[in-house]
């Protein structure tokens, strides 16, 4: 009950926005911009045809592969760069230069290298989500409190134990934060990449709806679906934060 | 009793913006096996640095520490440091923390040994709890148990109970004495609390302000359990406070 009460204001805001949108379309007699009702019918049409699921599945699959690869690279690389000073000094400047480059700027190069297909968006997702995750992991290693490393040294444990029982668990909460950021970026990028060069996915669906007869009801439907899926992905990563392995970080 | 620790001419200084900062100056003393020695000094005098030098966490500029007749320069599990802030790993349960240092034992026994020590310090029933679920006093018990479980010869204690409230601090002192009566460890305790030193130690070394030197030594001849309110211990307390430069008016 309290939960429902707490979300009442935001529900009210959303309802107001939808009402304002509806009123504006009617007032301006717009022939192209859809009413909320048109968006709902458009969405229903996509569901009925079955194409919506195909586009969602295509986008999610690309994100899963690109993001998965990025995690596999970023976590070990971040741990290594965080732990070995020389590695940090050598690689950090390169990362700092590559990091601020928008993933969109990589699109021409991705097309040049991988052509128009599934590899390009996967590459773009990889390149855009790997940097935030490396950075977070490095920060995680660098901010392990000295007293814990000192205690580990005191007990004379092996390097292996030091890593598996101290370093990795200590950094895990930061890794999860990095993954949350990385997945958010990945979802932004897949849609942008699909708009340019593909034949499936939510980004493609949006561009295709516009090109094939100004179906702005489907454009808006696509946008809302992208937003909702992004929200769910973030919710999924939040679940990770409640995991027993990182919960200690958020206690107190 | 044979000599356990021999501290010979230890000196340490640090470079700072304002030039060389002498922290420890030519400190020498010996500790017998099973003896409890308290180092008492004003805050900021370099007590912690001195203890870190003895435990091997910091390298001295000059001097050596000899333990059991051999020079000692690196920390190991024969001497466990218990610090003021504590270093119980927040990502491990009490049992996992206690099992952390048990390399030498066959793995099958680890949990049993850990649980036995949890019981000794009064943490029975909390073996599966995470540190953030424990109170400050229980956290100290866990820290103590993790140190005891590896059967160290020496405990280095750096103001171990000063973050606790007065009542809990007193309770932990009694707990420590109870355990030490059973398992004879050699202890070096750093404290600024004269009463705590008189309660616990066999011998009290009063340190000067920075750079720290040993100013005076007091034997504590009282049998245990000690009455801190006895006139003899009050007399000793005042002598020590006088050594520390506390005004006569303030203590009488």
C-alpha cells in the first residue's frame, strides 16, 4: 500500500503528460503526429504481426553478445590495471583518450571494418560499454582499504587466496556499478547503431516505420518500448546489487 | 621466561613538505615470552608507527626487531595485528573470516576450528552473520577470534577497544584477560588509556611525544583480577599521568 502511495505522484505526472500530448495533437489537427490511442493501436498491430518480438529479440541479442564480451574483457583488464602499477601507468592514458569518444563516432569505422550486419552493432556495444566497466573496476581496486590488504598480508595467505577472498570480493560492488553503467550505454548504442545500418532491431523498426509511410505511431511505440526495456535492464542490474556478494557494501 | 621480542635501536622518519619528520627515535626494549607490555603515550606521538615497525609492516630506517632469536622484517601469522578501526572483511561471514588464515591446517577442519573460536569469544550463533549485522563489540570479538584462530605467538594491539563505549571497552578487556589466561600469548598493546594499561599489562612503557622514545618503565605488580579502584593502582595511575605531563592539579 505504501509502495503504491509513493509512486502516485509519478503516475500522476505520466498521466498528465499523456493527456497534454493527446490534447495537443487534437488541438493542432496534426495529420502525422499520433495520438496516444494511435500509438496503442500501432503497438497492437506490431504484436499481432509478430514483428515486434523479432525486433526486440534482435536488439537484446546484440546487446547480450556485445555487453557479455565487454564484461569478459573489462573485468580482468580492470583488475590487472588496478593491481599492477606499471599496467595502469601504461594503459590508463590510452583509455582516457578513447573513453570520451562517442560510440556514434565509431559507426563509420565499424561499417568499414565489419560491414552492415550483426557484427557492427556488437562491436559498437562492446567499445562503448567496455570503458566505463574498466574504469570502475580500476577505481574499485584502487579504493580497497589498506587495512584489509594489510590483514591479508598479516595472515600470510597465498596470492590466489588474496585475490579470490580479498581483492575480487572487495571490488565486486564497483564491478556491478560498472556493469550497470555499461549496460545502460549498450542499450543506448544498439538502438542508434540499428538506425543506420540494419534490417532488424528496434532502431531499425523506428527508422523503417518513418521511411515506409510516415508511420509515426510506430515510431513513438518503438521509443516507448525502448524506454521500458531499458528500465527493465536497469532493474535487472539493481537486482545484482542485492546479491549477497555485494550487499555488504550497501549495508549501514 | 625467555626473551620473545627484542627491539633494538629502532628509528623511523618520514619525508614531508616541511622536511624530515622524526617519528621514532632509537627505541629499544625486550618483551618476555607470555608477557603483556603496554606502550602508553600522548596522541600523535608515533605509537602506531612503532607498533607497525615491530610487527614488520613498516621498514625501519635503523635498528632491528628480533623475534625468537632471529631478525624479523616481514609480517607473518606468528604475530597478528589488531587495529583500532578493525579489519574484519565485510564481504565474508564470521565463519569465513575466521577460516581466512587457516592455511596450515587440513581444509576439512577449517569450519570446525573457526566455530570453536567463535564460541570462545562469545559469537556462538553468529557464525553465518555478516560483519554489518554485528554490533561494535561483536565485531571486536570476531577480530580477536580471527587472530586467535591461527594460534599466533604474539598479538599486536593498536588501541583495539578505543572505538567502543566505556562499558563495552571494559567488558572486552575482561574478555581478553579471560582468553589470555587460557592461551598464553605475548602481547604488545598500544594505548592512550592509562587505566586500560594498568588493567591489562604486566609492564607499562611510557613514551615521549614525537619523536617517540621510551621515557619511563613501570612494572604493574598487582595480581589478577585487578582492582582498579585500589589505592595502589590509583597511585600508579597518577605516577604515569605525571610522566605523561598531565598537570598535578588535574589529577588530584
